[in-house]
C-alpha cells in the first residue's frame, strides 16, 4: 500500500506552500494538467470526431466515477457546472409547485447559494431552521424538498441525516443532500441513506477543480420525474434534433446542454487518486490530523468552533482567534494557505498529503503573528474565497 505522504509528489503546489485550504480549493493534482493536454490534443487532432469518441459521454462516465466515491449505482449520477444548477434542475421537476406541497425546509447553516435559488421561486415557502431538531419539527405534509448539508461549511459539523431522511419519507418529502464538504473526506453512501437527490462539487476534497458539479438522482425517481430546466443532452435521441422532448432514461434526463468537457477531463485526475486510496483511509488520517489541530489550538489557548466529537467532525477545523481575517491575510503572505468565514474563524483543512509538521508550523505561525502584531496592517480584510 502506497504511504499517504508519498502522494505529495502528485501535487505541485506543495513544493511552495503550506496548503491547508482543501475544504475551499483542493490542491491540483499533477495529472490534471496532463488530462487537459489530452483534451487539447483530441480537439486538435480529432476535431468533431472527438464528440463520438468520448466527449459527449463525459457527463455520464465521469458522473459514474463520482458515483462510485459516494455510493451511487451506475447511471444515477451526472455532471453539471455547479450545485446551484444541479439543484435548479431538481427543483424544475416539481414546477409549477402544488400549493398544498410548497414548503422547502432549509437549514441556516447550509451554503447560501442554494437558498438564493429557493427564495427566488414564486410559490415556494422557505422555512429556515436553526438546528437539526428544528428541521425535524418543520417537516410535514406540506413539505416538498429538504435541502440539507452533510457537513456544514463554516464549522465542519457532520449532520445527523438518518432521522431527517426518515421523517421526510414519512410525509412524502424529498431530501436534497449537499455533499460538497464530505465527498472525498467523509465516507458516504447515498444509496444506503435513501436520499432522493444528492449534489456536490469537485472544487474541494475531490481535488477535481471548478466546473465539476454533480447530481445524484435516486433511480426510482429518475424514471418518474421530468425536469423543465433541460436541454438537448437530456433528450433520448439528441442527434435526432426532434422538435419535441423525449426524456432520456435514468439520470441522463437531468442533464441540460452541451457538456463542460475540459473540466471533466481535469476532474478525473483527483477522482482517480481518491478511488486509489479509498475514502475510509483518508477519513482515518483526517480524524487524526484534525485532532492534532485541536490539540495544538488548545495548547495555544485558541477557541475551537468545530465539533470536538470525531463522529460529528468533518475534514476542517475552524479556529477563532482575535482579528482572524487579518491573521489570515498575514498567513497567506507567509505562503500558509487557509481561509476564513465571517463571524466564524480561520478554517484549516489538511488532506491526505498534508504532513503533521505542516500543521504544527501553521499553528506556530498563528501564535507568532498574534504575539508580534504582524497582522494589524491587514485589518479590514474580507473573505474572497
């Protein structure tokens, strides 16, 4: 078995930085550049023939690879540009909304992008809940969709999904599980969970880069629903150029227009490594290293915002220190890459290629910055990623 730290050679940015921001933008695998070069070669040499030689199928073939990582059966996962589009496609399958079932039960800790989507829809009642228990109380026979995050982005808290999925099933509602902060770092089986839909992206722990959102549709639903946010790739015979829609079978009917082929080529480099290592092994290392962050923060007297219970902790530890936006800027100038979120703290996200020494160095630098006041010139900084 290849040692985890042996994979450091796969990520060029590790040669110049202490990279602890994989929860925001996972480090680029060296092979991603090779895959993009392969895409360019195919375009240059094969031209239009490349469509029938694999390009057209990438939303499904690459989707199947992501599906293997999250426990989805073949043919149930497709690629999209991002989560907002994936959830818009899902929502479109229920429009126009039945006034008797128009409630969206939403958790405040979710990433806000999809909240904007739901609140912009006429006829939807968006109920924003503060906790898991409040979500359970709010789900009733009026509920249509329950968008929930597997891991909350600000604190890395893992949500207790089973009671929410069970309650949604009892009343005929559909859970839309956002796996952006779990896929590739926390073991996940969307089939076992029984969620109706799951969404995510590859910018973070999957190290697949931007433009690689994905959508899982439970197989029984993909044969029943007809999305209205659609396009020619969702057609059963797209190259027949028919005037009327005939939906493709399976999750392919949840596609839209021409696929983002170069992004799909690049993304597979990160997915290959996740599949090679296995999420269970990545999780074991992640729990050990996030505990190391917590231990070092405790020793330095820093506040921990993320869960201490490893069962409820994702791959990130959020540390709150005085003037943390300014501290983050100073860390960045020292080539220690992390990020922060307003009213929360500095987020530190080691991955399977991170060394313990890098974690120790980052924590030492936070303490030194605060002790010397080196951050004070950065006051007024804002989050840009």
